[in-house]
């Protein structure tokens, strides 16, 4: 079927990048052959690397392998400091800041020890009935040295505010990992194992009344399980004698709005548990 197009129609097709073939007359074909540019010799195709997907700065629950950010900056590694179980708060902070026990030290800008209200006395841990445990620092956390900043941090602050809390009063916020995994990839078992004594000592020194574990890796690390969050929600667990309530990571909730209602139920359960503890303790 032939197309009888006028100049206006041809211009419209060209603007839409639609190629239309029109038969040439013998005279047109001969003229085109005379002016044709000689073909170049064939060369090997050049591979073009696809641009890496841009990800949220603190998006731990959906991390990728991190292959776009190779861990290739050599740093002299050292064993994890000994005697963590006997360290006081300042010594523990210093141990985390200088830790070189795994490859995460090679690319970090800052370790992320945690944040809470100012301690009552120098050298003492802050007062914190609530301990919030996330998974690992993201890009913004690595830059600022503080957990849960950016959009996920704002959502966490709003969640805490909804139950009468804030990150600088009677709350301490920490992560399972103290250094950012490159490319926000998932934490590796060796990295979790190296960091776990730091978190355990934080719990021993803080003596929180409840732990709110946020996100799959925080939950599975604290509870030593591979069960998904959906099966662990709705009841109390324990970590070194402290009750643990399981919920979703704020970065996940930013993408999955329907699960915000479930997270609210988790917060209410944690608050109810705290009120039960206060009631059983009686007037002090």
C-alpha cells in the first residue's frame, strides 16, 4: 500500500520520529548512489554501562548487592577491640569510632554510634527507657554520623511524637551496624556478627525497658531468626532480658502506605507493654 503524503504530514511524522519509506524513481535512486557516503569498515561494538539506579539515601529494606560501588579502598584492618563487655559508655563510643574489624571501615565517612538525650553525668550513658534499633546507616547517616535522618528519620520522629516521645528525651536510637554498607546494600552476616557485641553492650549500659526493632535485618539479628516480620509482629519477644516489639522500617513505610496502620498497631502494643510494666512496678 502506498502513502500519498503532503509536506505537512511528512513533517509531522518526522517530528514524532516515525520513519516512512517512499519508493524512489530510477532517476532518484541513481542520484542517491552518486552522493552516498562510503561505508565505514565494521568495528567492534563498544559496551555502554547502564547507569546505576538511584536509590534513597536510607532505604535499607530494599537494598541491592552494592556492585555499583566497589569496596576497593584498602584500609589497614585490625581485630575488634577486646573486652567490649566491660567497657563504660565513653570507651564503647571510642571502640566503635575506631573499629576496623570488617570491610565497612574502608568506605565509611563516620561511624554511627547512636543518638539520645544528654547523659545525666559525664561518662554515663543517657537515660533511655525506649531503645529504637534500626538496620544500618544510609548515605545521610554516614555523612552526619547520626541514625535515622532524611525522610525515613522524619517519619520515625512523627511516629515517636504520636505516642508522646522524641529522639532527644528518654529514647536512644541505634543501628545493628555502625557503618554504612556500600551502595546501601544488605548487611552481610560477618558484618552483623562483628557489630553485635557493640549493640549488646549498649543494651547492657542503657538498660532500656523496651526495644522497638525496625526492619527485617534488625529484627532477625536481635531475635536470631529468619522468620519474616509479618509472622513476628503482634507479640513480645526478648533480647538479653529486654522485651522486644517488632515493626517495619520507616523507609519501607514510605513506599508501602497501607502498612502504616500495622506500624501504628505495633507502637500501640509497645506503649501498652510499657504501661503494664509501670503498673506492675507500683508507685515509686
